[in-house]
C-alpha cells in the first residue's frame, strides 16, 4: 500500500515505536517517517508506507509550529521532563512581562540544539553521547554550531 499521511504521535511513545504500531495495525512492512519527536512530545509525524517513503526528500517540511507548556523552576540536564534534578517555586510574573518575553519568540528563531537531542554528531545522536559522558565532543560541536 502506497500512502503518505500525518499521524498524531501520543505522549511517552518513541517515534520508532509508534511507527512499528502503525505498521502492525495496517499490515505494512515498508514504512518510514520524516523528522522525529522526543518520546515525551505529542505531535504530528509525517508517515509514509510502501514506495511513498521515497518522497520524503522532495517534501517541504516547514514552517514548523510548536506549542509548549513551560514548567518554570524545573531544572533538568536534558531540558525536558526527563532527568529532573530540582523543582522550586518562582515568583509570579505580570501578564505584561510574559507577553514581552513571548515577543522574543515571534518570527525566525535560531538556536543551538541541546546536548540531549537527536542531532547527529559524527554519526551518533547527541543524546547517546551525552548519556555515555562524551561531554568534550558535544561541547566542541556546540561551539562550532555557534560560530556558523
């Protein structure tokens, strides 16, 4: 079956595991997805079956839109809900202050991916390098990213 569609990946399921469940549900052997969502993220995953998996390089996949819930006062090495070290109370913000800060995120935003990300560094995902303690390699790559 040749199909391409957008699927809503549920929370706390890896993109690969979700793709496996879709393949099983529809009886497909050849399937793939474009992009990847962290296991704790819920969102749109572009999925293709059969020969349509070859179309991914030709698809425009932007602009991307993100919606987030912020946990102020949470500290985590991975900058997400995993590896939470501490949680502390923060003072209340005025509505004006929040709206002012949010304006910094309107338009094109450039950022360096965190060390716990799926970005590949010398063929290995950054989060795998971070988990095995390859801090020097990660720091060197992130510094290079900031220069370019």
